[in-house]
C-alpha cells in the first residue's frame, strides 16, 4: 500500500500576511491591548453592523460578561440546547444559576424552538440559542418567545461567522450575540471572542468588566503621559484581547468571505458526492437562512449498518481521513448530569445525533483531490458495512 497524505480535520488558513502583521505588532511594542485591538474591534463591528462590539479573549469570556451585564443571579435559570459545547452551560453555573436544557430539532440540529416555552419558569432570565455548524436558529420564533416572557436572548454564534437569517447577519438579530475566534473557528486568532449588541448599557458594563472593572479604557491610561489615574467600580475580570491576536484578526477579517465561499463550495461538493446515499443523512439547507458552513456534519444511518459510528470514524482515521464529532451533549457530562439530575431520555434527538454524527474536514486549504478522497473513503467504508 502506498503512503497516503493524512487529511487533517482542520487546518487554520494563514499565510505570510498574518506573519507580517504579527511581526509588525511585535515591533510596535504593543503586546497587550493597543491600537490594533481597537481597530479590530471597530472593523468587526462595522462588518457585522451592530451598534457596539466589545472584544475579549474568548467566547466563554464574552458569554460570561453578557450574563453578568444582564444581572444574572444565583437561582436564576437560562435555557440552552443540550447539543452544544460545555462553555454554553458553564457560564451559567459561574453565577450558581441553572442551565435548563432543551432538545434539538433533527432537521436543523438547532434547539427546538417549540420546546422552549414549556421550560420557562418564573426564574428564567435568558435563552442562549446555538447556531449549530453556523446554520442560524429560527430567530423570529425565539425572539417572539423571549418578548412574550421578557427574557434576554444571547446568541452563541461561535460557529456563525458569517451567517445570515432572512438576509440579516447573525450579530444583529437579538439582544446580544457572542462570537469565538478560537483556533478552529471561521475567524481564528488562537483565542478570542466578541460581544455584539445594540444596547448601550450592556456595552458599557461589558467594557468595564472585561478589564478589572476599571471605568475607562486602558489605552487612554497609557496614551496620555502622566495620566496614571483610574477607578475600579466592580471586581471585574482579566478578559482583555491583545494586539498580537488582533494582528491575526485584522488579516483574517479581510479574508473572511473568501474563506466562507471556499467552505460553501466544499459543502456543495460534499452534497453532490453523497447525494442519494441511503447510508447517511446529509445536513439540510433552509431557504431563509445562509450558513457560515463551519461544520459539515453527516449522520450515519445506524439501522442500515452493521457497525457503530465509532467504528466508521476509526476506519476513516486508518485510511488517513481525520474527522471529529460535535457535540457530546451537555446532559451526558458527569457534572451536569449529576448536579441537575438529568435523564438522557429527555433528549432523544440529541442522543440520536450523539450516536450518529461525524463532522468532516471543511476548510479553505482542503484540495479538490482530498475532498474527492473524503467522499470516496466515507462512501466505501459505509458500503463495506451495509447490513
Ligand atoms: C468553541 C465554542 C465555544 C467556546 O468558544 P471559546 O472561544 O473557546 O471560549 C462556545 N460555544 C460553541 C458552540 C463553540 O463551538
């Protein structure tokens, strides 16, 4: 057998442009918050089209500060989908509040909006919808429920950059939207996150709390010689972004739609390559929504196969095709299961997804030859195990 190239599940799309921009930052002497952080925040805000944007060092920090800004308290409840990364749930626990999980809809893989209303209590303060793989949730329906019960909507848009719902960009659809710039996300700075909102109060609170609760910007503190004075109005956090990360962010933002177009194209090739294959279920597309195409999640047809999804993943790896699995549902993690006494039978669609999903490589550097190889290898392995 000839040695085949290993197809990685993910590779960041960076080149000399990012390297030059980071080198420029190092030469500038601004290693933490500085002019590039400000510039990136403003360029990002412009791109999204929100009134305000506050950059921080992760989605987790962004989500934490969003909940802090709405005044979440011990004993409060926040509704989230169970089919998400644990960060969506943990930020709620920071306040000794309770994450209330809802199942997903099997078509969109997003939280089932119809299931939200039955989980609302007098203690519910917010809903955090997650746009799985970048496909926007039904935001009209979620906003309507939130309005009816006076809840805040905080979107987990870690996957949804850029995504559109009824022609409007994610980041402009609800009260607060949080983005991630983690290494594997669609705009990668290594670590990073952003809070977008049209609410001035929220913006002010997040801006203060992201840097020790200091009530003004640190760059002003250093810009005016002798201006050493500052005041702390609350015990804040150390969640600031840095100019080194902003250097990457500025270049990545310029490439954002080019990278999006590449992932959209790969999605089209996968859709075509797997079309009609009854051994798997393909991601669905929606007329009124445009995805970021962050993930390409197939689901294997368990009933038609002799082996488990895990075996398929193992064989793909042996053949040099790297894949992943998004997500282990929150209700399966011991902490959440035990603390909130969760029963997996309450989340049948997330359970089904947990047992059948495989996420395939999808990034701009993936060559046509390798896209073809992924399609061929997945199809052949599934066929080998057909009942
Ligand atoms: C990656 C991710 C997060 C966490 O983002 P960080 O920037 O690593 O904190 C939150 N939610 C979802 C859905 C994610 O995929």
